[in-house]
């Protein structure tokens, strides 16, 4: 049955994409330099205060990742992906060009667009959205044009807002 393959494919994409993002957040909390090391890195790239951004980034990566993997209010975690990847692309990767092999913004674009695409298609039958909300009057907001618009507008607003309020690039040294 075609819809079963569709729902399975969306589930596979959601879970891999979501758990990948959640792993990044987990790593900020518990890997390498943990939150203090991540905070120092955020300070060094101009996202101040670094401690605040380390916690926000790690928490958002875990929440958006798990939310997308579970298919829970899917456009909202997709918006989290957009905001996170916009900030990462702008602060770290934009001067390196497109390709990831030169630390460019290619990976950021793929993660954000994949999350937005899931918000547009919907999380599928194998999701908490379907289980909890398929009989609710607002279910239509969780997929289609509404889901896509929520993910893009909320994500861009969050990412741009964070950059405008907090990003102060360090002065270039010659």
C-alpha cells in the first residue's frame, strides 16, 4: 500500500533527522567541553553571553530533535531547526562558502530544508501528531501550507531575532 510506504519513509526521515539534531544538543551538554566549553566557543564567535547561548542551543537542539523524531507539533520543532541552522550558517559557516568539506553552510541548509519539508508534508500516520490530534479542529495547522508557513516564518523570526539581538562578531585581527 502506497500510503504505508509514505508514512514509513516520513517516519524514517523524521527519526534520523531528529535524533541527529538531538545528539548535537546532547553533545553540547555532556560531550567534550560540556556547557562551559560550548559557552566559551559561543563567546568567541560573537554570540554573547556565551553561557546563555550554549544552554539555549543545546536545549533547542534536544527539544527540536526529539519533537521532530516523535512527530509532535511538527511545524514547531521544524521551526527550531530553521532558527538553529540559520544562526549556525550565519555565525560560523557563511564565510567558508557552500560546501561542507570547506566548513561551508551546505549541511545547515539541508537540515533546515528537510525539517521544513516534513512540516509541509506532515509527520505521517506514525506520529504523535496523528495519534493525538488527527480528530482535532487544528490538525490542519500541523501539515500542508499551514505547517510549512509556521516552520518557515517562526524559524526565520527566531533565527533573525537571535542574530539581531545577540550577535556581535569579534573584531578582525590582522
